[in-house]
C-alpha cells in the first residue's frame, strides 16, 4: 500500500494525530532520501515496534558546507517512495526547504563539544545543521520513537545528547550498520565512487576489522591502533585519510588507553567523495 505523502507541517501533524488517536505508537526515520537497504533496516526496526511509521525525505541545506555536494546530492524520490511502500511506511513527509526554513528563519541548535571533533573538524557547522533540522522534524512529527543508523555514529551521539539535554519526549534507537557483501557500509554517497574507487573503498572496513582484532588480542594503545588503520589507508590507491580516531563513546574525546565503551572511527576521501565508518566496542581492562 502506498504511503500518504505530505508536504506541509499542518498535514503531517494531522495525519500523526489521527494515528495517535487510534492508539498507535509513532516511529520516525529521518532521511535525506536516496534510500537503500540501510534505511530499509531502520524502517523495519520501526515497524517492529510501532503501528504508524513516518519517513521524512528532506535534503537539508543547513548541514552542507559551501564546498560540499548539496546540488548533486541524489534525489530519486519516486524510487524512495516505492521502497517506503514496500517496507510498510504509513507516511512520507517531503517538505520543500522553505517549509522547514521559511523567510526570516533565525534559530539554530548547537550541541557543544560533541559537534566540534571527528567529522566536525573537517565539516564545521555540519552538526549544528543536523541538530537543528532533527529537532524541527521531531517537533513536526512528534514521534514516540526515532531510528538512526550507527554508521553516522557521531551524529547519533549528538542527537542522543540533544534529546537528553532538551527533555524531548522521544526514545532513540541506534541500529546496526548495514554492509555490502565485501564490508563497505551502505551510504547514499557510494554512488559517487568510480568502479576502481568502489573496489578500494573496502579499506575502511578492513582497517576497522584489523583494529577490532588487535583490541581483542590485547592491544590497548589508542595511538598504535590508529596508526595501524592509517597505514592501511595510506597503502590503498586513491585513498586519502581524513581521520582515524579512538574515542570515548560518551564524550567523543580522544583516548590514550582503550577502555570502556569505545568508538573507533574512520573518514576517508576517494577523490571528492568522503566515506565514514566505525565500530563500537565494549573494552574491559
């Protein structure tokens, strides 16, 4: 069954209110479109817990830097709606930018410290744009639960903090990374890769797998682990390392010694295309 498609705040709120009036829990999956199996896994997680699932499709200009790929970001809306229909989505919210950021709009949300490290270093302003649009979408959709992928781990951690700090009545779920058969994390930006770049892009997963193996074998030096990952990337044709980091999951601060809940994260460029990946570990002393 095709989902209802709304483009305005009022229509979206009305549809959600009707669902809640029928006693349904509302699950929400915010996206920028170009949906793939990773998004489908989030929708399935929402369907398992909620009777009414909303997917937003909005390419958010506030999270793109001046040299980034806003204009060429893929927008296959009909294909996205077909995936939503197949996955059992009840409502697709597809606003135009002027609906989210009307003339005279002035407000921005910042989650300090967490937004300034890792991807925030090379994408200044990005996470402020993410936090702002997600808070707006939460206020419009008013979901009971919201679903995000671990692939965007820093984003997930920032939004988790925002929900906590602002006492938002939303329960957040962070769902596992979905990968291709060769380990590459699914991403809408993978379509930008050439055939050769796509083959070499598996270095992210191979590097993370190697780091994970070394931790399991007893390595606790964060510097040694990040160097191993950096060396693998450096030895890969066409790959340019943005960062390799071992950080505390809660604070996103760099660790010297690996212990507790740890995020191991990578960002690597292939040409202008920037790919990210990570692994989240519970490391006992």
